[in-house]
C-alpha cells in the first residue's frame, strides 16, 4: 500500500439528512462559523422544495477540533441537529474505514481493488478477504492481506455465515462483495450491521439473477452494464450507488459480452467503494443521493 503522508484537505466531514425547511444551510453554516470553522466544500440537495427531504455534505477546517470532538458533537446535537430533527454523522480526517472483501472464484474485481488500495487510491484499510473457495489465496497473499477460506457446504450456509460473522465482528466498517456468488441471508445482514456493497454483472433492474450475459445476448442488447448497490434482504434490489455501460453489437458472443462486462464491473465497483468511503452516498429509502 502507498504509505505517503497526505496533506489534510479538511478537518471533518459532516453529513446531514432531515425534513426540508427554510434555514437549514444557514443554521449549519452559522454554527460552524461560531465554532471558528472554515467551510471548504458544501453540497446540498432537496427532493422537493415543499415538504421534501434535505441532504447536505460539507467539509470544513477547524483548528483544535481533534482535542474537542466530544464537546463539538454535543453542541451540534443540542443547537442544530436536535431542534431540526436531523440524522447526521461526522467523520474526521484520518479516520479510515476497515474493509472486508468477500469473493468466490472470479478474481477481476478483487485484484482491481487490491491494486488500487496498494496505490493509495482507496481511502480505507482492506483488513481481510473471505472466500468460499481457496483458489485466490496466493494472489491475496501478495498484497499482505489475511485470506480466510470459509467453505459453504450444501445445507450448511448458516454455519458458514456464523464463521464469517465471527471473523468480522468488530473488525470491519464496510463489506464489499467482489463477485461473491452466494446469497447472504437477512439474519446475516442484520447481525453484520455494517453497509454491504455488491457488484452485479448487469444494468439493474434488467437481467437480475443468474446468467445475465446469455440472456442479454438473446435479447440483442446494445449496451452491457454493471451495477454497484447496497445489499438488502431482497436480492439485487438495494439502493444503487453507481452504474456503467459499454456499447456492444450483434457480433459479440456471450463470452465476448462477459469479457466486456468484467471490465465494466471492476470500474463500477471501484467507483462505488470510493464514493462510499468518501461519504458521498446517503441512502434515501430505495435510492441514494450521491454527491
């Protein structure tokens, strides 16, 4: 991994979601001004100018905040977030989220993420890779990341999920499914209790489920796509973070389509992971706000 020391571009990053009403931006900006902060980036969005939902992402500099985090957060809750009934979170410079990657036998998304991480392009720490097959252990070892083989025997998915939960408990902040070809149970997702990002090898909602490239060719598609989304109990139906497409023609075989699709998958997944780690994604029911 690239260990070069970065110059901080902000002190803290604040994300807010609440019912829209006049004065939200002014209240937040005034609070930060009174604390002595300098806002360096701010983006907001309202779903409807009357009666909608409001979303805000802002980054600011504030000298001495590292020693006063608790009092800052207490004051913001008491003076701004509480009265305006906000859902909010704050992340400070240097707080790197811990990432677990789940993978089966397809290597392209996994190796792309590891490569980007080692180059310093992913602002997080890949702390482990879990797989239901042993095939990729040697390749992951080259990145000096622990590799855990957790087989999923027929009728024993509950046992496998319990083993994965034990490995990840309290050690990860986000899970990435880099072509993990197992359906995760609702109980597993609830007990894991961290965001899970999946890459689906089609342009959802089209061709959800298995064997999308054969079905895409049979339909004569002109675009091959991939979709990265948060995982929910409903298969392939979670809020979409990022999508990408490439043009294809009738000359492409199903194998050609899969090859093109692999390239799209790895790029879309990498972008989605980076967006999540940069706190640019706020889930709003079945969709996302992406700043």
